[in-house]
């Protein structure tokens, strides 16, 4: 079977160089055209790609490839080699790349909807989340760390520190036409259940969910959130949430992050909606 492979060689701990990935691809019986991820060439390469697309890298790479593929039908296979691998985690596809490839014959197909953000700065696609507050102020894109575990620890520590004196969000937010009046330190419009340094802000999220989810941290829950960040796995975060079809931000210079990109000094209305793409993702069956 033919496929197209997009690869980010320095993702994560740089432990899956091109030769190693391609060897695993060949062992799985696939013939793949190889592309090192290059933003200048990605749009054309994605449009020319085979219907089966392999993505070896982290969340940023998966998101860029998925967004480049919007508008056409394709099936993605994530080979998670990044630092956080939130998208693979959320879809239950967090396995070593060789095991992902070995399990494709018994894989489950799930849909992969995308989100769109549009306003005065144009339109941008995302796969993880869009938000305002402490994550946008402190930066959601984490510096490279020696190991994946250390990257997660650094991210959670940085967010906890930023929360100690983080100001409340100043922009106006409406969710499906209803204004949010509660003072909040963090608000995320989420397309999957895990973001940032492996933060399961929506522990019950499922790929079958048919809407975005808005989750926010009330100012009164500041200390509870700091305590949760010390050990978030398996526990509900002290945040509120509700499903949404359309979210609008009225910005007056407040930073807004779209996935890993932080957009600063924005003014006016920014709208977030889900886009039902023609993309699927193959989730391999884990071997016992």
C-alpha cells in the first residue's frame, strides 16, 4: 500500500530519525514517499499526498499536516515521537511508532474534526485548543527538554508559578450567544481533551463528541488549580465546562493562543468554530 510520510526529525527526544522511521514503515509493508516537514512546501505536498498519510512528530507537526490536508479526504496515522503527544493520547493511539504501524490492519477509524479561528487577522486552523488567560500569557509552547517526562514537569511547574499571581481575563467572551460573566483566570476552547503539558482538562472527552468544549478556571479556584497541577492525572480539574458550537472573544489587546501560536495585541471580534473535515485517523489496536 502506498502512503505519504511527513517527519519532524528533531521532535521529542530525537530518538526516531528518518532512517529508523522508514525502516518501520517498510516492515509494515507500506511504500511511503518521505517528506521532512517544511512549512514552505507543506501545503503543496499535502495536496499531492496519498490518501494514507503518516505523521511522525509531535502535536505541532500533526496539527500542521492535518490543517494542510483540510478540504480533501485523507486518513492520518500518527507516529507519536514528540514531547507531549496530546493528540495521540486523546485518541488512544499513544504507542511506539513501530507498534502503531504493526497494528494498522486491526485499527479503528475515527473522525478528525478541526477548529477554525477567524477575525481581523484572517483565518487559522487548529486541532487542539484556542484560549485566553494564563496559558496565553505564559506561553503554551514549551521549551525543549532532555526527556519527555522533564518537559511535562517543566510545563506544569511553569503554569503553576504563573497562576500564583495571574490576573483575571479582561476580554468579553460569549458562548453560543450567551455572555460569560464569571471572572476567570484561564479559558480554553478545546477540540480534544488534553492540551499543553499533558493536562487532561476534559478527562471524559471522546472523539465522538460533536462539539467544541469551553472550559474555564474561576478566579476563586486559583489555589485548587495549583494543587491539581501538582498531580493532575486521574483527577477532575477544578474548572467549569460546557459544549459550544460558536465562541466569540471581544479582544482589546489581550493575548490569544491558537494551539502553540500566541497572538498578541489583537483587537476586535475573534470567532472560534468547529470544522467538520473529511479527515479520519486510524487508531491501532494495542498488542498485549
